[in-house]
């Protein structure tokens, strides 16, 4: 299969809005190239970014979306252009422009970036290990072996790293976890290896396939069920922990259904929130009946931890 890569340069303030446009059009994959984040990883040594040379923080990002080259492509490109025009009307100060159109073979897309993904540690116990790499495992490590393919979630992005650290705090053996928007399955697998029983959901068929493969790779099939579906819809009963590492607008949309899926004593972990939307999401969480008991940030991204206010009726 061939895929069309559409690259859009956007000011940092418009990063999430443009990424959301891609998702609304059913984009099978979105990547964000943030020079500030890239510079941070070069300094940390987490990824081997030597091929990129000097990286400067210029106040903009490159958003790349991927669509299959089929009969729907032309209409999706038209709708994307229209959406960007509307975005510019609402926020004239945003720098948004299409910078590239490239056709990729599926195997090129899946494999070209792998040389930069190396084993690394997150939090107190997690060791993220690409399936094609060797790693030195120490006593007490919880190894998360991944082949993300075309799904979001390697642990290197701040949103995923923040959620992994939060899971270490809230997941105990025997707890039930719902992972909404599972992507590569990394958070679901982490929760399972912390002792939880997990149900993982994603709208994207590619993500469901990738997550299922990673669940088998980590030998947690007895503790993780992955399925395709609308976020939260179709889940039965209530979880002790609901994690949603998505984007701010989607988190706002699922808050109305949260009482159905999160137990009265449960924890809600909301990630994927760009910092200028954090207070908006926090306010909506409070309005929904949650108390904000934790807030962490990294490289312009925020993760919120909420619990039901004890006096709130159920």
C-alpha cells in the first residue's frame, strides 16, 4: 500500500489544532516534529539524533499526517485545506502552511525511523525496549518491549512518559484499568505488568493491530484485552483507573461519560494536553466532579490526575 505524507508547518500555539484536523479526517498516523523537544532529546541521549545536526528552537513545529492513496484522498486534502483556512480565520496570528507532499511505501514508513529508537528508562522501574534491540536488564526492571509500527506511543514523547510515571503511582495489583486511545498499547501493557487487568480501546484499526501484537510480545494476553471502538463506548462496568492519553478536545468530550466507566474511588489520568489548554481541561474536570490531585508537565505538555470529589453524588 502507498501512503500520502502531508507536512504542515505550524506555530507552536497551533500544534494541537492542526494535529486534531488530521485525526478528524481519519488520519491513520500523525507525527509532530518539535525542534525544542528534539533538542532536549539530543541533550539527554535518549535517542541517537546525530543525523539531524544542530537543532534550534524556532517556535514552530512540523505536523505530518498520513493518508492511504485511494479514491478518498483528494476529498480529504480539500477538507484539510478548508479546515486550515477556518483555523486561520479564528487565529490569524498562527503560522500555518503546507510544506510538503510525499508518497511513501508502507514498509518505508514503518521501518525508516527504527535506527533512532533505542532502549531507555522511564520512572523508577520501566525499561522501554524496542523489539529489535538488546538491552541490559537490571533487577527490579519492568521491561516494556515494543514495536510501535504506525501507532502512536514509544514512551519517548512527553505525554506518554508522563502517563507511565503516573501509572506507577496509581496502579496496584488487582486494579482494573481502561486505556482509552491505546495507540501502540504501551500504557495498557505497563498497567498489566504492574498487576492490573486492562481493557484497551482505539478507534484506529492500525493501532488495534499494533497494540495486539505488542500485548503478545510482552506475554500479557491474559491481562489485556484490545479492541476497536469509540472511546469509552461499549466498555462494561467500571474501572479503578481510566487513562486517556489523547488530546485536549477528546478528553473534554469523554468527561460526560466518565461517571459510567470510572468507579467512585477511581483515578482518572488525562494526558496529551498541550500546556495552553491545561487550565481549560482542569476546569472541565472540576465541573464534571473531579478533584485535581496531581499535575505534571514536560516540554510544553501536561498530565492531569483527577479523583471524584467525595461529596459528589453517584
